[in-house]
């Protein structure tokens, strides 16, 4: 870590500074205005800046704290989240700009800043699937590769298929979830099949995670409406998301009580399934689907998410050899697919004139397929032993990569035998 991580991080930052020097300029510069045929005005920037702030809070606070449920991995959950997001927004700006502007100068405005945050959200979703099991160096590499693949799929969906996905149910949520699951599958650890002593929560760690849930829940209407067309479409995106989220909360509470012993609520369900409505309504959020339909979508997503945590996550770990630490399949994958299917149905019913149902279906298939193959490729690269992947007994533990309280006074001795593993803490 002492040499590899600083060298890679600093080299990337130097490279991006150089690329920004070559390709990136203020949107208000005269040559950019001539290139894009725009007038010199910053009105749009400040109109949308409040939405950008909301998305920014979701990325850096919401996602970070949502993953703090592990009792000994809070530093990494929030800290690596910050590192990934800061790296990803720079790399996403460059890759997206180069692809969309075909090598010309990239203008930086409020929309490009929002889209840069969106690109980091994809990696943060995937981070949840491998949380606690990979090193910061591996996350750095995963961020660079995943954002590159994500931007390519996003371009295909928007420019070639011309599909509607304003809240990115398909291109961010489904893509990020299945990319992360594919990486987790390649990096499967048989030694963790029966669990790990640190792969559990405590009262205060679950409380911190609930803070992340609340930030995400409150600001999700901004996420789904930030790049919608001004006027009725942005209004519908906000209102549809608002009521879809509310419906998913009630459904999540109801089904959590239903599937748990003695009707008790499960905090994991409440932290995650309550957000599923925001994910699922994203594709058709700006369409005239009717508020009751947005509530049906949210209710369905909340129910499916709870069932996913209760039944699918254990099945994935034992039968499919995919250890999904945060259950991203249940919060982002399944609701993202529901959102894609809802978008197909909405377009087929004629509530959107931007696309056809076939192109919507192609967009969903492309997002999942690209994510799976991209994740498998990334997993094979991350599996190389040179990236300092932590051994099984050091997983889910901050003290491996952080100066943790009490960490310097801890000496851990492992003695392996055919019968038991002895851990002595001095």
C-alpha cells in the first residue's frame, strides 16, 4: 500500500490534470460558445445548481453512510466512497466529454457536472457488492474501468437506441448492480461462504446507515429530475418520484414484518427497500403515467426488494457463488429491471414519443449484458495477485487499510490446524 497506492493515485491525478489542460474549458469561453452556438449566459447554471447540490449530497453522504452498517468497516465505507467519487467525477467528465464531443474541446457546465456525479453513482452501487473484500487499489482500478464501460453503454442507449431513461433505472442502477455482482462472482471467496465474524452490524452502525437512507430518500426526486427537460417533464419527474418513494416505504415496512419471525421489522429491509421506489420509477419518471401508476411501481419495488433480501441474497451466496455484501441486487438490480420494464410498458402505451418499446427493451438488455461482461472482465483483472487483495481473515476490517483507534496496539496471531483457527489479541 505505501508505494503502490500513492503512485497509482498521484499518476492518475497528474494524467487527468494534463488531459483537462488539453480538452476541457469553461462553458462560457468564447470559443466554446461558437462551437455550441450558445449565448453567454449562466442563468441555467444557477437554476439547476440546487438540483446538482442534492445529487452531490446523495453521492457523498447518502451512498457513503448507507454502507456503514458493518461494525468494523465504517472508515472504509465513508472514506473509500469519497475517494471513488472524487476520482470518478473527474474521469467521468473526461470520458463522457471525449465520447460526446468527438475529441473537440469539452465544455463544463451544470449538466456535465450532474452527469459526472451520475457516472460515479454507478461505481458506488457496484462498490456495495464487493464491500469489505477488496483493497483500495482494486477499487481505483475498478472505478476507471467501470466508468469507461458505463459511458459507452450510456451513449449506446441515448444516441443509438434513443431510449428514455431520465432517472437512469437501467443505465445506472441495473448496470451498477449487475456489474458489481459479476465482479463479486469472479472474486468469489470460498472461505467466506459460511460468513465472517465482522460481517455483521451493531446498533450504532445500523443507525449510521439509516442516516444514509434518509439523505438518499429525501433527495431522490432531484436525482430523477436533474437532467429532465424544464417545465412539465421535470415537474412530473419530481412528483412521480415523490409518491413512488412514499409507496415503497409502506410496502417495505409491511413485507418486512410479514417475512420476519414474530412480525418484527428488519433494519436491513428498512435501510434499503424503502429506497426501491426511487430506483424503479426512474425510467418513466418524466412521463405522463399517472400518480397512481408511480405508486404501484414504488409498492412493487418495495415488496420485491424485501423478498430479495430475505430469499435471494442467501441463495446467491450459497448456490450462485456471488457474495453481495450490501444486497445491491435487491436495492438497485431488481428495482432497476422493474424500472426498465415499466418504461417499456409506458412507451408501448403511448405516454412517451421519444422511443419505441423495442428500443426500450434493447436499452435494458444492453445495460444488463454490458454490465455482466464488463464486470467479469474487470473481475479477472482485479483477481491478479499484484493488487493487494486482503486475505479472508482481514476482510471487513478497517485496521488493515486505516489508522484505526487501537490498531497499533493489536497483534493478531493466527494458528491454522485441520480442526480450528486460534486468534490471540494482545
